């Protein structure tokens, strides 16, 4: 049941989601491959005819297949049922300042295809035309059956207002009040758009049955996050929750992209590491590996501020913290240093075992975007 509960709140405004027996059976098959009708009926306390009816419908939709038979203790051998993850697919796109990331995932959140292309963002019609062309190319290269594709999800680094369907504000893309319709215009599929950090947090937590509360801290050129309580995304009154990048960590400190001073983002954006010497984060970490003195100093200071921010978040939420975004695949190697810094400033003692790193690294937002359609489908 937990697997889809987060989405129920996530979409509460756009979709009437009901807790049906169909969802319960799907969830059961997620964790119990090759289950018989009897297994399902007993575990979920449903009648055999109800289970039969629902399984038949799933089979008709290509969601469930008969996967074999079990030994019989007499009489007919019971058939086993399995989910067919590849029955439906979804595509996610992440828009960043300089790149586009594309993924295709199946119903089990497995990444089947991935591509990253260099494409500078422009708030112009031609950009969205190019995006559609890039998508067509990606789908052709992936040889995906278009009939299996549920839709396109788009992750953007900014505040998306679902009520007015507007990208209200994105400092990294330098746009304000961009209608979502202008993004969808050239895409011949159902399209859903949301904030990159929320979607990345959604992707990270979707299959983690044990984790109910977590904070996802997204570190890219912009710094953001998502707050998950009881497997549900907490959006706040205005959808602005988890904007950790703009909490003040140094009063009257460095200027931030939001126009204020001393924000966490001004100290822990990946731009702090890359500018002005490196094109991208990979370049910085390559130099750091070679014991470049300037980079080492920069990294040390960076980790000091990062640990301050993480410690603040931990004090407020007392939950697991997952570090994601483009930094995550590089920072894991230095986790000992970071953990040590956290240990020194930890107000309540004990080892900072609450710290985790993203499973999907820089693909998380695109995966989360694709997941929107998978989740809607599984709940319909
Ligand atoms: Zn700021």
C-alpha cells in the first residue's frame, strides 16, 4: 500500500484517487512475484471471484501474465501471476540551463534508455520545437513501441504552480511566468510538468517501502529539495516547501540568484565549485583528484558550508537526508570527510547515520518526471 500512497497526495488536486482492491492487488504483485489467486485472496482478504475478475482485467490490459504453475496437492495445478513491467513505458525529460536529459522507464521504475544532450535553454518557441525534435530522435533511437508510451513528464528547475499551470519562477533558467502550455505545444503525448527537486525526491522514495520520512536535498546549479512525511510529499501552503537553497546560513553573506544574501545556494551550488575555471562539475572533480591545491581548498570550504546546511535540516526534520542532484555521484567518494564534519557539529551526539546518497544520481529528476504517468496509470 505504501508504494502509491505518496502519489495520492501528490495528485490530490488533479485526480480523484481511490483506494481500490485493484491497487491492492497490484501492490501485492509488486512484492510477491508468481502469486496464485489463492495467495492474493488470502493475503488481502478478498473473495476468489473478486480476485479472478480483477486479474482477468489486468491480463486484458497486458499488465499481468500467467507465469507458470505450482505443484498441486491434488486437482488442478494453481496458476501463478506476474506483473509485466514492460507492458507500459513512460518518458521523462529534465530541462536544465545547458542540457536536456531523457529517460524511458518501465512500470517497475527501471531505466531502459537514457540520453543527455547539450541544448542551451531559451525561453522561446524555437527551443520547445527543438526539444520535441530531440525527443523524437531519442524515441527513434530507443526503438520504443509508441503504443506502450503513457506520456511525457518534464522536470524544470523552478516553481511550478499546478493551479494556474505556470512556471512561476526559475532563477537558473532566467524565466518568470512561463505558461506550461508553451512547453507542451509540440509534444504529441500527454504531458505533465513539475519541479525537478520534488520529482527527484519522488523517484528516490517511490520504491523504498521502509522509508516513510525523508528529506531530499538536491544540489545542482540551483539548490532545492523535497520533504517527504509518511510517504507523502509535503508541498506547503504555496508549493514552496523544501526550498532549502534559500535558507540563510550567513547573515549578509554572498549574493544569491534569488536576490537575497547569504543563502545556502550561494555557498553550496555546484557553480561555487565550477566557476570560473571549469565547464562542468566533472572538470572540477578531475582537478580535485590530481591534488590541485586551489580545488582542495575550495572543496574544504564547500563541505564546511554544506555540513552546516545539512545539520540545520537534520535538526528541523530529525529524518533521513538523501543527497541528490549532479553532486551526488561525486560526493560519495568524500562521504567520510562530510560525515566527520557533521559529527563535529551534531548537537545531539551520535554518528550521522541519517545521511544517504541518491540511487539515481543526476537521472533522478527525469525518472521522477516519467514516474508521474506510471503512477497515474497504476492508480487508474
Ligand atoms: Zn537565495
